[in-house]
């Protein structure tokens, strides 16, 4: 990924056309079944813990407040939506891991970053009227593990059946999968499936790069977004092994220890689509070739040293906020089936947590 914005971009982005999205006749049914599966995860974990957590990415490891600065003099193709106007706005960041139940960090799964930008003006997506926030929801990968909504639903139904089952066995299984994944990576490979099942390396979460994995509108175009660490103290953590010892919250401890002494800077980068066949909208499992369209920097996120885990932020951010790619501007509408079918699930999850925790979900202003 490039480190600096281009004065003029070398690629010719493909203007988005509504015909690029192909909606199957039974997509609403798939969406309803997905929400039902996710609801079952939430109900199970609530019955176990007496507290409603998210249906996925339930466990947070860091809750941070910072600022995002949109760069000056961006080329017209990059100056779109949130990034159309230079300036600085507040942000909230939530680092997490994938499962819907709260597991020991030795069950090592893919990591997530939810970013909420506050003070955004413009035409809103349905369901976020009246708000002034823009959410980007990301994981530490460049493509989704499932190609289609039905494939995603199938894997989620299997996952739902394991919620709250055999946590000790999950730790042991995760250790085995990490060994297999390490062997694959030693010969230049990688398995998103193994990582999703618990084979993710036990590395520092702050060294990770994150992306939307599925496409979003980018004004007149469509794109993927990424958040990439650039400050030296962060990049030193990339692929760094973390020894969790006997601490089930080892990642949270690592994030807290880092921000007790250090600030951090990330770049926000955009990969504009240039080829509908090689950069499809309806197959979320395709990694878009960076040779055709490199990631280009549009903004920087800065976070000062702070307490990365406070009771106030747990109440206000972890319990009091929801993060959804459908919170935001019409200029950044989520695209493709995997994104479309999740909209009711995000709404269900926020409503379930608000009802069962007695804590209204709110959007900051």
C-alpha cells in the first residue's frame, strides 16, 4: 500500500452504475435467516452472562478517542463523501475480535476495527437520518471469507451452534490451528478459513492493517477502504508475538499498556475499483489486485496516549454505541450482497442490546 497521496492518480476509476449490483429474488429470505442466526447467538450469550453483547465482534480490546484529518489537495477522484473537504474531526475506535461470545484470547481469531467519525454532514443513508456520524467497519484482511450471502449464512449457522460450547476445547483447537496456519505461511501461503476458526497468530492487534473487505460507494465510484498503522511505535508491533500467559484478556492488556505511554498514527487509504470483473461487487471473497489500483492515502488518524479501557468508555462506547456500515452518508453506501443482507442484523443487534441492557444506543454529536 502506498504511503503518500498522489497529486494526480494514475488509475482511471470505474464510475459506479446501479446495474453493477445483482440482487437475487430470495435475498430478503437470506437476510431474515441471517438475522435469526445472529439473534440466537445474542440470546445464548445473554442467557449465560446476563448482559447483551454484540452478535459478532462481541469482545473489545481497546476503546479509543482521537481525530481524523482529511488531507488537503486530494485529486477529485479521491475527494469524495467524507473525504471531500479537508479538515479535522473527532473519531472513536473500537478494536475487537470476531466471535459473538466472550472468549479467552488464546482462542485466536481475526481482529476487527470499528471507526466512527463524528461531525459529518451530507445526505444520509436510510436509518441514519438526523445523525452526523460515519462508520467504517473493518477486519484485518483484504477480502471476506464468504463469497455470497448464502455462503456467509451457512458458515454463520455452523458458528451459532458452537456459541458458549466447550471454551477449553476451543483454546486447544485454536493452538492446533495456529500451528497449521504457521506452517502454511512459512511456505508463502495463508488460509482465511483457518484464521477464522481460531488459527490466527497470537500477534499484537495494534500492528494490524484493517480494511472494509467488501466494497462501498465512494461518491461517484466504488472502493474498499483500509486503515494502516504508520507511526514507528505501531509498525514495530506488526507480526509481533504477544505472550498472553494466563491472562484471558491479554490483547486488552497489550493495548492498554501501549497507550499508557504512546500515541499512534494510522493512514486511511482508498482502493478505487477500475475493473468490474477483477474487482467484483457481488463476490466479497475476491481480493482486488493492487497492481491494477493501489491503495491511496486520503486521511490520517491520530490518537494521543490515554487509558484504552475505562469504565466510562465501556459504558459510553462499548454498551452505548453501535457501529454499522449503514450509519453514514449515502456517498458511502455499502455494496454487494454480503453487505446488503447484514443491514437488518445490525439494526437487530443494536435493538437487542438496548432492550436487554436498559441502555439506549446513541450516536454522538
